[in-house]
C-alpha cells in the first residue's frame, strides 16, 4: 500500500508520540509498503528544535526508507494555552501545501496522528481529491486534556470549550476510521458519536524482547555514570516534564524522606523542568537528581536501574492520555506507582490485573508516599507486569493487527 502519515511529532524524538510514529513507519517500510511522512522538525520534549533541523524552513529527507517532509512551526520556549494553539496552528498551516502535493502520488491510506486536530480538515480534503481512505489515530484527546486541566477558561460551558468540542466532533465523524490507544479512549470516541464499527484498538507497544533480559551490569554501569551512590533505592521518573504531570508532589515526598537511603531521579525534558529544579534547590534536597533524556540504547538499563517507577499525572488528565512510558516499565518488570482515579483506564488496569502496579490518588503527597513505600517493598522483578507486557504489548503483534484493520 501507499501510506501517508501526517502528524506533528516524529523520529528522531525519543519519547512520546514521535517515538511511536517513527517506529510504526519503520515497521511499515520493512513490510514492503511505500510510506511518506509529513511532520515537523523534532522539538519534543525539550520544546526546542533539535540539531541540524530548522523551525523556519521546509526540509525533505529520506529516513529509514521513508520520504519525510519537515514543515516549519512556532515552538514556544514556555508553552501556555495560547502559545500551544499558535504552535499547533502554525504546523497545520505550513504543512497544508506539502500535504496537497501528495494528490498526484495518490495514497491508499492517510493516517493522521492527533495531536493536532487542526490538521484534520486538510487531511480530509486530500482524501477527497485523491480517493484515499482516512484513519485518525488519537494519541491524545486534546480537547479533553485542555478542559480537564482548566486551559479553556470557564470550563465546558465557555465559548472556547464549546467551539473546541464541535471542531473535534466534526473531525471524528468525518474520517473513515478512528483508532486509539486504550479501551477507555475507545469508549470516549463512542460517547463523542463515533460508530463503534469504525473504531480500532491500536495500543502503544513495547519492544518486549529488548527489555526481557536486561544486563544488570549495564544498569550498574549507568548508575555509576550518573553518580548514584550504591546502597540507595532509586525512585525514578523518566519522560516529559510538563504541566499535566504535576511533579511538585515528588518534591514534597522527597522532602519528607531525606533521612532514607532513597534517591529521587528525574530524567527528561519539558516546559516544567526548570521550575521543578528551582523548587528542589530552594528546599535543599540532596536526595534528588535531575538528568537530561538518555540515549535510546540506554533505556533498558535506565529502567532496570529503577527500584520504583513513577507514572504521575494530575487529576483530570489520566483518562485523556495513557502514558506511553508505562509500556516499557511493564516490559522490564518494573514496580510502578501510578497516580490515577479508579474509574480511569489506568485505575481499571490496576484493579483488573492485581499486582501489575500500585495505583494511588492523584495530587496527594500522602498517597504518593504510601505508594512508593509499597512499591519499594515489592519483589524487584515484577513478573505480573512482565507477563502482561508479553501478552498484550509486543510490538510485532500490535502493528500487524493495526495493518490488517486499516486494510479492511
């Protein structure tokens, strides 16, 4: 098939949506499909365009067998609601002409990755002109996340919220198929009016084999490289450091346990990192360490190094976004503390698979502290988590099923 992938995040971004979209394209190329990608230069999670790429010009490249167009966009150093909208809108505008240029190529399938919903009208227009069928893959319900975090001002009753919901509904109801990454997000699509017959379950995956047998010596070598003392338990957060995580509670817990042989390690980038580092410095927390994102090849050793993994989100964000970091934590057999309400996807996962992780109330330092103590007392190799990952998250199985679904 000729497959066009259209979305703002893509490889070589190491975390989040860009990582999964890049791996999906590489796999499709390996299966003999002709794939083109329209995307932005890599900027996430640093919120700064990386390396040799530019935020101000169009670039074309060949990457692992796929033709990739990089389109200009505005990247705010400190994202806010208005700046995020400008950021997303700038990519939708700059990518419109490279998108329309694919009419002559006549793709069989157009896979649009959300965020951003602003790109859906252009995607639908190209499909109408070229005869392609459309798949809208929801990695993040942008509108729900915005409302849940109070970014729309007056909440669901405000004019901005109503307009955003109508725009979202138009996008969802006017594509051929809608795919998303969790069961609760599939249910949410139905609530928004999508016919269940048009919904595809397409979860984020893990390279389970890569994490199945991690060399403990590699983990120890990384620990020494990062300067983490022996004899200390590592409480690890790895990933984006933004507003929806609410990592201030980690600062509060670390401040309570400065007398324990625990090291709180924060690995990653994001708009909230500088403020978090400042809070830790103000409180004189000698038991906290901050590091940049580690190379992709070091990820198994990094996760193996953690005695307790933190999967933290604010209240109201957990059901809209399923954290991609969790898949690899499960694959490595890590003990995770998840902040989620019982009715969310993560809450239901913890209740339906006892022992897979510790689920605690969001935005509660008391609950987080109790969860960390529980996780640190669990056996180091969580076989429940590892077996779940092997059954349901193996990369080859997930991608093969998705390709079969979009062929149909």
